C-alpha cells in the first residue's frame, strides 16, 4: 500500500449540510424582506443593509486576525448578523450609527464570548438594544413607505417623518386608525427596514422550514402565546380578534419570532426547551407591550429569554429512553 | 400498523452497486487467519497445536466461559502459526493460521442433526452453541447466550432484515436467494423459546425481499409475520427495531428480553438453520464488497479467516489507491489500516473509498443548532455530552446518560459544525469508566 489508509472514528459519511450552507439559506430567506424594504424605503435601505453586512464581516475578520484565531468569515454568520441588524433599524439611521451597531454585535456580543456558538445573546438584537438606548434620537424616527406611483427611482431619498407606528396605537389600547390589517400584512406601514411586512417574513420563514434550517417549534409557540394572550386580554371596547391580529402582525414580532428567536446559538437545543422558550418570549412580549414604556417588547423579550437558555435546556430534556414517564414516582427506596 | 423510533437520519443508501448482484462463491485462499476472539465475551483457547492437521469443520478453539463461541476450521489443512495477527477491530489478537490443502476434507463428525421436529429445544440450543454462531449483523454476541438468557422471558422473536447501513446488501441478497433458510432459522428459534410469535422485519426499500419472503411463508402464517419498516437509519439497531416493531422501549442497561423480545439478524437465523439441517458450523458468511475505490462491487460468500486483501483482489482489485477501507458500513464500520486482517464472523461488508471521498472533515464549532438532539434515537443531547467530555465532567456525563449511547453515528452525521461527536462519546465512556473505577477504589 503506497499511501497510508486514513483511520478515523465512525461515522465515515456526512450530511451535505454545513454551517455555511445553513447561514446561506438564512441569507436567502432574508433577501425577500430586503427586496420589499428596498422597494418601500428606496435604495437607502439597501445601502444601509450593505453597510451593516460589510461592517460586520470586516469586524469579524479584523478581530479574529488580531487575535490570531481562525478566519471565520466564510461561514456567513457575520453576513446574517449584518442583515438582521439593518432590518431592525429605521431607514433614516445614519450610516455611522449602523457601523457602531455592527461593532457592538460582532465584537462585544459575539467574539468576546468566543465567537459563533458561544455568545449568550443574539448579536443583532443586542446591538439594536444598545443603539436604542445610546442613540434614541436616531432609532425612534420611522419613515412612511413610498409606493412609487411615478415609478421606482434609484436616487430619491424618503423623507423621515416621525410617523406613529401601528404598535404605538396598540399600546394606547386602541386599534390603529390609519392602517388596516392588509397594510400590516403587506408592510404598507412606517417601521424598520425589514419588519414592515408580515407576509414577506412568513414567506422567508417558510423557506427556512422547507430547507429544514428551523423547526416550527419556536415561532409557533411564540406567536401562539402572543395570539392567545392578546385575544383573551384585549382592551375593553376593542374587538378581541382584531386586536389579536393587529398584535401579531405589528412591531417586529414576525421578524423576531421567525428570524431572531430561532437563532441557534441563543435558543435551547432540546425540543421541550424550545417550546418553553417560545412561550416565555410570548409572555414577556405581551407583558412589556401592556406595561412597558418603550416600543421594544420583542427585542427585550428575546434578549431576556436568551439568558435563560441553559436553564430551559435542562428543563426541556427528554424522558430517558426506556424509562416510564414519572418513573421517579415508582422508584423503590435507595 | 406503523410504529416509529425516535430521531434518525436519511443517509443516501448507496446500495445500487450490489443490490442486484447475486452472491458469488469465493474459493478459500492458501492461508486463513482465525482470531481467537471473534465474539463478544471471553476469547477462546486453541485446541490444536502448531503443525496439527485439521479438517473442515473441526473445532480449533473453544472456551469454557459462559459467554463465548467455539471456532471451527473453515478448510482442511495444517496449523502453521499461532501468533498475534491484525484483527479488523484495529488491535492485534492471538490467531490460528491455517494453511489450506485445497481438499476441503470434511470432519467425520459433521452430519445433519436430524429434522427440527425430532430435536428437543435443549438439543437445538446445543447445536446453536456448538456451531459457533454469533450475531452476524455486526454485534457478534454469541447466539446461544442470547437465547439462553431469554428463555422463559421472550415471547416474540424478531428477525432483523433492516440492513439500514448504506452500501451493505448481504442480508438483502440472503433474503432474496435463501428465504427458506431465514424462515427455517426463525422457526428453530421459536421452537427453542417455545413461542409462536415471530416477525421478520425488513426496510421498505427492499420490496423484492419482502415479497419474496412473504411467498415463502407457510399458508396459515403459523404466527409468523413479515413487517415492512420505514427507511430510516438506524432502523436496524436493536433497541430502535424493538421500538418500531413491538412499540416497547428497552430500559437502560437491560437486555431486550426485559421487554419479552429477542432479535436476531437474518444471517444469524440462516446460519442456525444450516447448522441444524446440515450439521455445518459457521464457516462462511456473505460479505458486500463495495465503495468508490473498488473495481467491481460484489456480494461474496467468503470463508471466515480470509484476509481482506484476498477478498478485494477477488473483485478485481482497486480501481484506484483507496484512501479509506472499512470493515462494516459507513455509519458504524471500523476504518482499517492493515488489509492482511481477516474477515471475521461479524464482517458484513468491506468498503474501500477513494482518497477524494475521504472527507478529512475539520471540526468547526458547535452552533447549537440542536440537530444532534433531534436525530438521536436514544434521546440524548450529544452537544452537551461533547461539551462535558471536553471538560472532563464525568459527573455530568453520567447525568446526561452517556452510557445509553449506542454509537449509531446519527448525531455526527448530521452535525453542521462537523464535530466528532461519536468519537467524543467513546472517549467519554472511557473517562466515565475510569472515574467509576476510581470511585470504587476510594471506597
Ligand atoms: S448538531 Fe453539531 S452544531 Fe448542532 S447542536 Fe449538535 S453538536 Fe452543535
Ligand atoms: S449520541 Fe449516540 S445514540 Fe445518540 S445519535 Fe449520537 S451516536 Fe447515536
């Protein structure tokens, strides 16, 4: 035998899927909302996303280079973070703010804890929370989408007007006056780049489900909890069904439930843990919407639940194979 | 009725190369190597010495230990060496080397035992023991021990024809070519256990085999059914098969007899049938030879003790220099480095892969995707086992039921971070054993 035979542990074959292919699938799913966001908020939305992605990738590259660690930009996870970060910001956000956010996401939240898989908070969401607290002047202004009655122009910039979002009305306990459910579905509302249209986010989510990147456990338990609670606890004088529908279609909940809460690293790995996590996110979201001051219910709920993931994984461990349910009740002494 | 086991994966079955290849007879080579340990349990002691002449079927090594199986000479010839040789499990094992005289002179004691009806269950069990039959699906657990430990507890025998490992078609061919042997073996086992419930379980991708064996069934069934099971790895793992067929979970650390079931591989059943009806002990087995580096993929009937290189040469040698050679399937098989090692009782396949296909997959990182947890048929959390193994936390390994792992490889197969999860489990088991031993000494 001229070349030595490779000796390695079984299994000797592997599924095609890799970190890179998974992250690429997420990017593809995010292209749908990006396209719509660009249509509504003009080219600025696209540029902002590109700046965010580019800064994330560059920060990841530089950090790992400086610390002489393996280069990980090929795994595409920084691209995902960049896209998600941009999606949570209004189109009027200055570029430099986005760069600061990218730095926070990649360096502070992700890499300082050891990189992909080690961070305990979703980098994009943590960065958004950081920007909201640090630069409220830039992150609180929402822009009305444009409808291009005169055709799409590559050069026009949308006017940043401080429009009231549907969520703001819901927090007052009334249904939004200017927007109907159809507007929410198609994203004809003021809001952040990637979160206006519930429908396009669901399409992205279906892509992820079809590609088996995510399972329905987290999004369904999250959305289901919010739906149930808002239906049962709708404000007096408001139609509960309407209130529930407005609630689940507005304020970044779809983006959060489908793309943020399902982030692998910061959600539980056990099945039951994932369901508990989704329910927890839902409870907190409704709680913060009802009693909190800031319009940051989804963001903060997910970040809070992120910190409980270890506990949820423990609580969610499956019954041991071959052991009856509640076996501990039957255990003989000793 | 459909029952399922938890988790599982769907690797490409890669069986097309050999699925339709009739089993060919491979003449025995000049030298055969018979390791004294081809089964789980105590190794045998040789009962021949250097220079002895041996006959086909003669017992050449045996053991008085309860868990062991005798070894027979697969040819007639002379003992030319008793020395350590390479074993497919990667170690060097004391082995008897026999020079074949090419005459296949039969040992005088080998004769049919008589009809199954005329033999008592105890006599039949004696035949199983004397024929040196072990689990031929890969486990190599002595069949007579499995039967004896289940007497009085087992109410149902399952014959395992799932063959869920990719590439391997030896069981498939057996079911197509000798279904009556499989069925005969099942009936013998049912008689020994004194029961009237038997199941032959086959994965649905072997339609022809299922139909074939159904045609062989006795008109009124006689308590025997053929079940077609979902195609999913590891359908053929003992605990998973029992879960799918009998809807029972074997408790941790217990044998299948605890839930009233005994599982035997189809080839084991056929070997039992041959032993009773012809008196022939276990001397040969079907081996699938396949993989990208092999010129002609084949199913071969090989004498036990034939060196792997001889088997590969019989298929026309290698198409290109192999980068990896496996004894067994790609999910659980063992990588070989010395092709002078022989085919042993449990070798169901020899696979050779080209250098190109050897994916030297570098471990990346755990992204906590949870896929390993979803696919684990034993409902473990491989990502946590990996982490605690790395941290030497044997207490946590214990808590996370490391010892339940059947090393099926599903988790490592699916892991997008390419972590060597099964390797880590094996290391973890060693660490856990060491910790347990240390704890015992401390007391
Ligand atoms: S499959 Fe691999 S990457 Fe995913 S959780 Fe398990 S160990 Fe981690
Ligand atoms: S942990 Fe063990 S039993 Fe579970 S999938 Fe991995 S190898 Fe199979």
